[in-house]
C-alpha cells in the first residue's frame, strides 16, 4: 500500500505492507490520543518516526499507476 505523509515543509512517500484500514486506524489513534509522534514502517522494515506537530496530511493508497512500454 502506498503511503504519502505530507509534512509542513516536505513529503515522505513509501510502500507499506499494512492494509489501508490498518494505516487509517494508526493515524486516527495517534490524533485521538494526542500522541506526539506517528510511527510508520515500510515494507522493507524501515521505521519512520514523525513529529505529529509537523503533520499536514496522510494519503493512504493511490490509484493504480499505468505501466509504460510494451506489455507481453
């Protein structure tokens, strides 16, 4: 699942092994519990710790990208 985290002055994009629903719940819980950080993990196990005060928005999932070139 593609995830885009928009921060005040930058953007972080990565692929997650979690489902859209799991990611959505993670973000909602961080906001509702007034957590100071939001922690994501990409599909390769790399961890991203984000200061929630810098968070602008989170986009979960993206439209399927069209392939370019010849398809066999």
